[in-house]
């Protein structure tokens, strides 16, 4: 009998095999067959339809999960917060993670990372989540509140910054709900001391009895990588809940970066009157000034406190674990740096009490690359003896390794055999922790946190479905949408761009940033659809020094490629990368922002290649007008369009894109941040569509509040369509931002997504050339999603 997870997977696979589009489809199986109502928008018809259904292209994890949060009493109520990709809730029935922040829209992109999550011990449906990617004196932060486990959210603005993607982002949890009076919350901030809310997070006041200091921008910038740790966490010292009276005994930890500014000389502070006053606690001398990544309270009131020198992720040592009974410190475990190792301590969790307390300790800055190396240390006697339970266990070689950042470890409060730990690629889990060699499995189903740089869909008949270039994980060839990809060059630190020959899609070329062990391998190609890879014999002359996310390439035909690094003049090769020759395009001037030409090959005529320079950014003093160029000799020489600049505007590279219709020669589309432009004569003349328009506001003088059109892609048209391709645009049409689709060459549009599926913003696009209605997009740290 199949479980729920396998039933769902089988159903989705059958839908994909049938080519079914979202919403139930029609004769062609695509969303175009859905019932639609038409409205007129300034001469352009837009249609509202039933929203598409969405699924993730499978990678599995792919990003750092700084924190796991269990409800203390309700079984399987568990959340994962990520640094850039929102938050997830565990679905025990399906053994999968459910994204709970996909409703965040384009204006909430900055709030897609969570610095801390807090649960009400008295109400297992109530969730608090602080958001904001980076700290700064004027940085905004929000507290999102849900009364239904994250299905719906409201928010309030916070009066202090938070840094979900700053250094030391696994410290925590910084925010806690008083178990006795759940109207009270405390928040340990990075830059502004300790704060308290007495009205369930609606308003906040600084706890000035501890400190009144607030760091200014210069003080924040003085800390390397803006890695301010500040006040580290809050622990309520109580074994009761729901009494109605505020808990009186509270602990909080203070990092030296804030403590030195605020005059807080101790690492640990205690209040016995609900925060009205605080007393410093002397910690053992050998760990004075260290950070406290985690401290936890056992059921008997014993405090367990981890000290480490580094801030993390993957904090290095020295490090030490102590227990503290309110008066006495007892050393349980320590690590001192050696010539070969510098282990730190990260995650910490306890279960039970007294002499049989179970302790799980995450050892950071260690990779589990030999049996017995400390990764997760377990004690079943309150720290008297220890054994390693993670690196002793063989695991599937196709899985990623333990990856060092073991900065949070959690024992399931309702099942001590179940232990989870985070790492740089997601979550590992064991459910038999007491075994001599516990079995570990990746617990990443549903959790997709890759940061995508580029997508490219192949022509019909290709032996794969998608090329994905992403940060940290490199470039991947996705052969099946619902299975983890195994084909990749394996050498890039970050994947930047990839393309295939339209005449022979088994030929793929890809570029990326160099990894530490392959410093010269920034360009690779495959002739067998990604099964094997060969390094270019030579690289673009400027690429080694210009390995930015703006770089891109276009494959004209097998062995003939145009490569456009950041700020450089594009170069071409006709011999498979053995040599590169500059095109006649001028190098791009530096403007203090990342930029490049976007180069695209015409899919019907391999002699034609197009290059688009968006101009940089209109708000800089060095900005230039936008330019569009056409080559008729395979990308060797280019001629500028005489009409494009008058139709377009100067735009940021990342707020613009260009796409070609693979079904018609010289049929080009540009999204320039403001509008959609279309040419049917290889760029000689252009039509500016009236559909898209930015939303302007007062928050920034540098860019629109919401751009009009930022990403564009063309895919398989449905049967009976008046235009040979479906056009997809991320932007604002009819005053509504989202993913929009046109099947009639831009005369009418309909929104593909709905407000529950906005993914914190949408980046790059690719459209399927075989299945009508199937489009791929990158969410804000949410991996790659597609309609089905």
C-alpha cells in the first residue's frame, strides 16, 4: 500500500507525463483552455483566469537552514527557517516540508529570510516570525504573525533591524514567548539590545534596564562582514506554562561586539524580576568573551550552555560546553584548535532531566569526512560520556555530505529517538538515535532553497528538461523535473549561465565562478547532454577577473559560442573554446553596479546573434542609453539598432531581459524594466507595448516601487493560438504584479499566478517548448518552480 507521499508523487508524475496544464486544462491540456473573463486595460486586453498549480523542480534542500523550531508539547509541530528562502512547516503525514511564505509578494522580497521564529507553548497554531535580510541603521524589519500555523500572515513593522542572512544567523532563538503569560515576548537584537512586547508582538519597547545602546551605521560597518551578533537569545527559567503571571527568572547572552559598546562586561545576564533589573553572571575564565550560539534549559532547571569563539555559520573554535545550576559551572566537553582542526560548537538540544539527560551537541566547522569525526555528539548521562552518532553512519553517496554548518540540533521533544540537525544544504534526520550506528536520511523533501541565476529550456526532443545555473550548487542538467539532478560540470562555485545548441541540444556550454580547487575552470562544455564535461581549452580573456552573476553566454551552434563577461566586450569562439576573439562591441563602463551584455542566439538562423545593453541604471551619474545590436555572422560583428534607444529606457541589468521566439527568425522580445518591446525584423524596428507599467512610489528615488517588466520567456503555444509562441512576463500589468501570459503576441494578457503563489518575487524565466502552459521561474531563494 502506498503512503500519502508516494500517492501525491505518482499523481504529479502522471500529470506531467500527460502534459496537463494548471487548472484542469482543455483539449490541448494547457492553462490556455481555462475559462477566462476579459477586461480592457488601456487598449490592451487582460484576462483573469483560474490560477495555475505549482510544483518545485526537484533539487532537495540546496541551502542553509539556520534554525529548526519544535513546539514543546504538540507532536510534529515543527518549523524550519531559512536565511533567504522563507520558512517551512513540517507535514508529518506526507514526510515533507510545506512552504508557508510563498504568499509574500515582490515588495516583500527583503523579508524572505527569517532571523528567528517563536511558538506559543499554550497555542500550537500561533507562530511569530521576524524577517529582514540584513542589518543596517535604517534597515526595515517585520514581525509576521500567524494564527493558523503559517497558512495566513499579518505583520507589524519592528523598531529594530534583523539580519536573517548576516553572519551568526544560526544563533538563537532570539525571540521567545513567555510560557506563563504568552502576551509577553522578548527579542534579543543584534544592534539595539533587548526588547519586549506586552501585547503579542504588536508594539515593542527596549528593555533599558539591560541597556539603552543602539549601534549606528559606522559601528555596524566596523564589525567584519557586518557580522554583529549582539544580544544572543532569551531563556525563560520556568517549568510551568499558562499561569497568567509573567515569568520572573530570565537569562540572556551578550556578545562582545555589542557588550563593549553598551558597557555590558559579562557574557551572561540574569533577571529575577521579569526583566526589571539584570545581574551579570561570571562565566568560567577560559570562555569569557566567547559567543553563546545556543543555551537550553532541561526539565529539571539545569542550564546547558555552549561557548565558541566564532560567530558562524560553521563557527570555529576553541569551544566548550558547560552545565550551570544557577551557582556552579561544570565543564562537559571542550575543543581546542590544532594544526589540522578548529572545531566549534553550534547546535545544542536536551531531553529529559537529571543524571539521564540526553544531550545532542552539534560540532561546527567539521565535515564528517572520516568515521568518528565529531559532527553530532550524543550523551545519555548528562554529559559524563559521549559518542559520535553522525559521521559513523554510511550514507547514500548520491546525497550531499554533512557540510559543516551543524549550527542547530534538535531532539524531538515528543520522541527522543528522533534528532535533526541543519547543515549548509538543508536538514539531516535520524529516528534511531540510540542505535550503535544510527541511520541518517536527508529530510529535505519539499524544501527547496537554491538561489537561481539563470534558466534555459531546450528545444523539443532534447534528452533533458531544463538547464539550471545557481549559487553555491553550480550548474545542473535536469533530466526529470521531480528527481534530483545528477548531471553537472561539478567544478563551479556558482553556476552563472548555460545554453545549448538548438540544432543539437546534446551540446551544452556553461560558465560559472571558479571553485577553490579548480581556479581556472570557469567555462565547460558537454557533447552528450551533460553526462561528461570538458573544460574550455581557453577562457574569455576577461572572465577570470570578471566572474559576476551578470556574465552570460549564447551557443550559436556546436563549438560556436559568444561569451559576455561582466563589464567586458563579448568574445566569440568557433573552435569549441580553444581560442576567443573579441567582437566589435565596446566594453561596458563601470558604474558601481554589476552589468553585462545579454547575448542571445536566434534559434531559426544560426548566423544571427543579438546583444542587449540595458544601459546600467538610469539613476547613476554614469548611466547611458540602452542599446540593442544584431549580428548576421554568428556573433563576430554587431550592428546597432537605430530605433531601439528611443523606444526603451536605461535599466538595471537584473531588472531586464531578452528572449527570442524559437519558431520565427528575427522575432525578439525585450523586458526593459519598464515596458515590453517587440521586434519582428531582427531588431531593425521595435514596437513598445502598452501593457506593462511600473508602480512608482516615494520609498526610493533609485527605482520604481515595482518594476513594469523584468523577465521574459517564450514557450510552446496552445492549439489554435494566433501567435506561434506563448509569451511569459514577470511584471506589472493592469496594476497587478505577477507572472503574466499572452497567447496572441501581446494583445491580451492573463495572470498565471495568484496571491498565494508569489514566492517573494520572481527572477529568471524559461518556458517549455513541448508542453503548452508550462513555465519555469526562480523564486526568491525558493529554488525553481513550474506550472503543471
